[in-house]
């Protein structure tokens, strides 16, 4: 392939670009080692190296982190088990409460989780479930979102389920697989099991359990609201994707890119991009955050999450319309637009925050955590406000 800018070799760092592409694909939980996505990455690598992929480039591709889209299920005779190990990471000291690791076992599999218990817990405390993004951990997500500090302030519990490398080599929740979008199956049944275990042990009040996440975790939070609406009273999605919008690797890639593969020669991936292939029917209050410069998960996905939630709430109200209002503002140097949808009683059932100029990161977060942006409105504080108002 000839360079369109003449025969002189390119001056860019091809390996750095390849690494960036691999990380972008990794953030979706896409397997670049086999199938169509391997052909895509091979094509990109050849395009960046007119003389052909070098031996070093080939070795780097072979050793790159890829995704195992087939979850490994660990069967267990016992339904639940617990291991209590004190955390010694930075997340354990960022707030004065206890941050302890546990393990949930079920016939569908095994998942670790960490539970933050503040020093002051209200009677029948609310419970917030936080689902991390790809490559993250409970500790990393706790640092980046500062959610444990808010738990100390308000007296609620925070539980951080963790994805395993055995289920997905980049520790992404498998939001794009049909078997992980259904009730009583796959990852939803494991997350729901963790919630029930914690709620039962700590006397959590009914209808005061909420779930939020980032990126793949946000997509799974939306799945949890749809598959377990009796368990979750509210959903928070930061940089996420709508329910049922992907069924495999190719459709996941198309949905993330808002219907465009973003790669020459791959304009038509088999999906209905940035729109759900399965209708969300559960009217669960939802708060959404998304940067309009997010090139990992296009902001059109946030629009679709809101559309799904609005349709579900209108159907639950017998076809009645929601009232919509919009305000703009600025927080920590970033402009935002917030659209609020209220029902006939005046209750906020949907909030949508568009973060102008923001990329793929938790707004108002702590930069010591990955995928956290200190600029912009505090997504954690706004989600907590939204959730606690629902519980009242």
C-alpha cells in the first residue's frame, strides 16, 4: 500500500497507535485474537507499516491483551461462601470505614466482591452496587469515583462486584452476550446473588438498592435494571450502552461506535447501531452521564438509554407523557447540559447529563483512579442525590 503523502516512510509511532487501538477494543470486551476482529487489527497494522508488519510488531500483537468472550463458569456445591480479607490498598484508607473482600459462589459461577461499610450506618441502610469498567478493580473504581467517602457522609453501604480474568481476560462485564442479558442466568444472576447476600446480612431496606457503573459496567447496570427491576430501585449509567444493543463482538463494536466501525472497509457491521435490538420494558428510574467527546463509546448510546427508559416509564403510566426540562451550567471547568424527565406526580424518573468536551472517564472523579476525570460535575454525588431522593 502506497502512502498517500509520498514514498517517505511514516514518522508516526505505529506501535503506539496499534497499542491505542488494542486498548480501545479491549474497553468493549472484544476478542481481537480470533474471528473478524483479528482481521480488522491485522489490516490496521499492515496499513500503519507499508513495508509489512515487523517481527517486533507481530510479537506485540500476539502478546496483546485480548478478550475471552466465552465466560468460564465455576460450578460449586455450595450456593454461597465468604472470605474476609482486609484490604491494604489505597482504597481502604481513603475513607475511615471497613473495605473487605468477600467471594460469592453459585452454581452459575464464582465472583469476588468488596463491601464498604462506613463508620456510621443508618438503620435499614441503602445499598449501592458499583460495577467497574474494563481493566479496573474494586479498589481502582472506589478511588476514582470517591463513592466510599459519600457512603461515610450519608451512611449507606457500597458493594463492588469484580469481574474475573477467567470470565473476560480484560475483566470487562460481558454486557454484549445474550446469555448475560437474561434473568436467572450468566452474570446477572451472580450480581443479583451478591446483592441479596449483602442485603440480607446487613438489613438493607427494601427498594433502597441501586446499581451504577462505568462503560461496560454501566452497560451491565442497565441490564440489571431490566432483568431484576424488583431488586433495583434506580440505575446509574456513566458512558454506557442501552439494553440488548449487542449480541456478539461485531454488533458490540458497531454499537459502541454509534453505528460506524470507524475503520476503512468496515462501514457496515451486522448490528442496529446505537439502538436496541431488544426493547427495555422495565420502568426503573435512571440517571445517565456521557461525554460528548467520548470516542470509545459514542454519546448516541446515552441517548438510546434515555429513550428506552422514557418509553418504559410512559408505558407503565398507561401511555402518559413525561414532563421534560433542560438546564445548562458549568462545574469544575466543564460545561454540561442536564435534562430532567418527571412523571405526573413531579418525581424525577430520568436525568441525562451531557458533559461537553469530556471523553471516556468518570466525571468529577479522582485522577488517581483509572478512567477518572477531575473536571466536570461530580457524577458520584449527583447519582447519590438522585438515588436517595427516590428512596425518600
